[in-house]
């Protein structure tokens, strides 16, 4: 698998992170403050301009009221839906 922040799978993760932030009632600036970062950090993460490492992801999850294993479970469920959608799409020759 190619390492890319522009892959459909990475986009699914970003959508999930933003959804969790919004569900927590936090603005980007609020999450950034909790992380001790600037709002631009959160913005760049959510737009895919900045790739997260696992420890940054863990910290974000904790500030959004979840933990890394739970988040990964949610991500796996969403990625499975994406794979099913792809497998059902008509194939062009």
C-alpha cells in the first residue's frame, strides 16, 4: 500500500476525526488549546496537509473523549464499508 495522505483510506480517517471533534462540540481552536497546539495544526490535520503519527492520533482521541483502540475500531468499520462499496462498483475494462 502506498504511503499517502491523499488515499481514500486516509480521507476516511480525517472525516472520522472531524466528526468526532464536532460531536464533542469542539471547534478547531478548542481542540488545539487542549492539545497545546495552534489552531492551524488541527486545520492542517483535518485537511490532510499534515500527517499524524500514532502518538499524535492517541492524544487527539483522548481529547475527543475516546481512546485509540475505540477509534481504530470505528476506522476499521468505515474502511470495511469503503471496501464493500468498491467491490460492488461496476468494473470498467
